[in-house]
C-alpha cells in the first residue's frame, strides 16, 4: 500500500474515533442521576407503579414507601422530562402524569411522588437536588423532606442525641417544615453514644405526635455521613406517618 494512502486511512480512523468520543461525551453530559421515592398513599394496598420518563420505563413496581434504585442513582434524560406512573405492567391509562420536571445535566436528584391517584391532579412530585459531598469527619448531615399533604400545616421535627431524656420536643436540633418543602442540610456531630432519635412535634417546644423514631448510630469519627429523611402520609392518607423513610445517602 502506498504511504500516502496509509496516512489517509490513519487520519480517517482517528477522525472517526474522535467523532465517536465526542458523541459518547455528549450523550453522557445529557444524563441526570435520579432516585425515585413512591409515597402515594392510595397505592398502599399492594398496587405498585412503574415510573416512566419521556415514555420510557426507568423504575419497576415501586410499592408505597419504596424507592428505586435500591442504592445509588439511575440515569435519566436531562432537560424537560414528563414523568408518568402506570399500574405495574401496564402502558396505558397512567395513574398520574406530572407536569414536566426540569432536570439539570450532571445533577443528582431525589424525586418524591406524593398525594393520591383517586384524583390524578392531586399527585405532586417534589424535586430535591442532592449534595453528596462528604462533610467533615465526625459530622452527619441531615436533610428532611415534607411529603405529607395530610399532615399538620407545620411539622416541627427534632433530631435528639441518644439517650433521650424528656419528651424530645424541647431539645436537640429543630427543623420546621410545611408541605411540600425541603430543608437545608443540618450538620450534627457523630454521636458514639447511640446516634439520634427523630421526634415529630405539634409545636415548637410542644409535644410529640408519636413516639420517637430511633435512627441508630450513624457515621463515625473518621468519616462524614449524610442522611435524607422523608415524611409521608400514612397508609390511609389521613395524617403524617409515624415512620419516616430514611435514605442512606453517604456512609
């Protein structure tokens, strides 16, 4: 083969590889990382939901209070996404269809579907951008999401170090929320004596709505940790649930 032809073929091959790399990079940059929480109370009888983004299924058979994926995130298209929930295994007559969600490329989100499907207009998707940057060693970053439309107008949440002494609503770190809302990250010191208990209270310094939820020991002295706590309706859609969803974001 003539040297000139060899050079031409090498150049053409390199150009093709370059174009492929650009294409792959552009595809990667158009992805968003998502975890999806199913908190729609009137699916609590066992009727799960398949979750579609732009007519493509990404999450299968999410039951009430379930989330997908089991750990980490799932890549979905970035931009303006239409999100639909269908009864498990079906592809027609969606249980709900959300208004388009704007999802930024390269961002990690927690999306929480809440409300009810008796009236599809009552389903709302709460979009929380996640910050999984590891905090300083010995720090636990807590964040709360109020996804309980039938709970109190304002929920006063307290993160109390264990062991708890007293009713839990007059100590610890207070975070107040009103549906639908997302708190900022609250950094608390690692508690080697047993972690934290979450109390939901009827007022600032008031009384617990339920007995506290023991979150257990989280993190360690030589690492930073992150947890997302999601408050939801109970299975009858009449009040906030006495149990919260705890997502292990980091460590």
